C-alpha cells in the first residue's frame, strides 16, 4: 500500500435504544443510559454553567437538522462537500457527535448533553461515505472562525476526525490531522483566534508519537471505557492529552434507513471528543479564554494509571464537575426547564450494534472509517484499525436485536460476536 493519509471519524455505532428511567437532574428519557455523562459529572456542572454564548462547530458529516433533540440547538451552518449550504447529515457520525456536546436537555426527549446552553454550528466536510477532502476540512475550520465572529460567540471546534494510518510513518503521530499543512494551518489560526480545538486521538490502538510540541489551544482526546481504562483501540502516546468516555455512548443519530429522531450508541475516540468540547464550552461561557479552559480541563482530570501524566491516559479522565469546581452532590435541575420526576419506566437494555467502520478506499485523502447504518438484514460488521499496524482488521458482528429494539420489546441485548475479516 502506498501512502494513505486520510481523516477518519473514530467511532463504532450501536443500535437504537429504547427509553429509560427519568432522573432528578433531567427528564430526558435516555438520561439514565448516559453513563459517560454521569462519569464526567456533567449534570452537576449544569448548576454552574450550561454553555450559553458558546458556539460548538461540529466539523463532520453534517448534523440531522430536523432531529427533535438537536434542532433547537442549531445555528445555520454550511456544506463544503456539496457546496449547497445544507449541512444535513448524510452519514450519521456528526449527529452522534453533536448530541453528546449539546443536545437539547431537560426537554423530555432523547438525551441530555454536556453543554445544553451552547449552540451547535453544523459544518459538513465529510461525505456520506465517510470520506472527506482535507481542503474541505480546512475551509470548514476557517468558516467556523468567521461564523463565531459574525455571531459574537466564543468558539469550540469539535474535530472527531483522524487521519487513517499513514503507512509510511512508524510510529504514527497524533493528531494526524496536523500532517496536512492546510488543516494544520487552519487549526493553529483558529486556536490563535481564541477557539478551543478538540481533536480525536484515533482508533488505531497503537502507540503513537506526538506530531507537534506546539499545540496551544488544542487538546487531543482518547477514549476511556466503563472501568476508566483506556479503550483498547484508543490511540495513545505523548501526543495524547486526556481521555473521556468513549464506549457505548448514547446519543442522537441519523440513518437513512431508520426514520426520524433516532438514537444510537457509539464507541470510539470520536464520541469522546464532544465531552471535552462541551466541557470547554461550559468553562468559556463563564468567561475563561480557550487557553484557560483547556488548562483547567487538564488540571482537573482524574489521574488514571501511573501517577501523573502517562501516555495511555494523558492527564487522565475528563472530570467536568471538577473542572467547573462543582461538588458531586445532588444535582439541581437546569434552570431553563425544571425537571419533573414522573417515575418513568425501568431502564431497558441498549443493544450495541456496532456498525461498520471499514475505511473506504477513496481518492480523497480524508475518510471516516465508520459506517453507522446497520443494514436491513440486521447484521453488520465493524472494522477497527488493528493494533500493531497489521493488515488484519478486527470485525464485529451484531445480532438481530435491531428491530426488536425498535418496538421496545424489553430486555434485549445482543453483544458483539467477534470475528475477523481482512480488509485492504
Ligand atoms: Ca433531550
Ligand atoms: Ca496517570
């Protein structure tokens, strides 16, 4: 194989989820399923800030502009893929990312988010196949800076994108986005203009080097699991700044085949990034600069692994509550829409039906390796770039729970059935 330098959205997507219990902190029906949100203590942070006045640019596959749990959160964005100004998601990835950061919260629909008072700027730079052009990403970054200035908002840029393996480079550096000089320049210009830029570490599972020692205003985020360990496919190394929940994270979703207002679960460093982007938004809404916010995020992270910074976990696990200086006591409903405790149904299972992430061979140098759409026959495979740079690709199949979940049939949970498939 020759050089393959593309951008990937490191994510594995699950099936639709049935609603779950109601919480005192939020009446969003899936709130109880949001283990990642609880792990970082976001609901406690809402007592201090919700992100008002901050724009989170989701530079991705677009966002479902009509999603019930997102549409109130959006400001008009654009589309650098088709150039038609319509940032509608045609893949699903961007909708998942957007929901974690800033889905409408306490609206009795769907999920809660880290920064419900922030607004989302949807910018489509990755196409329906998960493939993008670095120049589109560059344009999207520049555009986001301009939009934030136009709107008088502080800016956080969510880049749940990653270069796929640069096979001429061993070890692979992170963030590989900086390998493209156009994207590198745009990111650094944005950071220089006061934006916080949050980038996925990638899902290679490999040790990496750091691309660039000078990453002021930029954080590189890996994925942690429910046990607060590094997710096995989360890239790591000296370029990693911290980790955030990235396994079976529930969020808003879009799929061409599964109707409107859907939800899914996702695993990957892509879905970790918006936890950090949301937290940066909370801090910046309190008047911090991006530099101050990112510094606070690192200093308040919960140390994991060997004491102090280490290459597997960076400075540790994002702790949104600690970053905001808020104790993890009984959360208070966010002020905009008081929560009500209506008793709710029992939590239901969430079938994680990871969807395929085979990196798509493309003439374009950027790609998203996730395919979020479970095929109609209810079986899919997930491909994850393997550790050690081998040419094998781990594949995961999922079972037939998908439609059963659609009818909320109860406690149905199909776990991954591991398999192997060779790709490229
Ligand atoms: Ca909601
Ligand atoms: Ca540590």
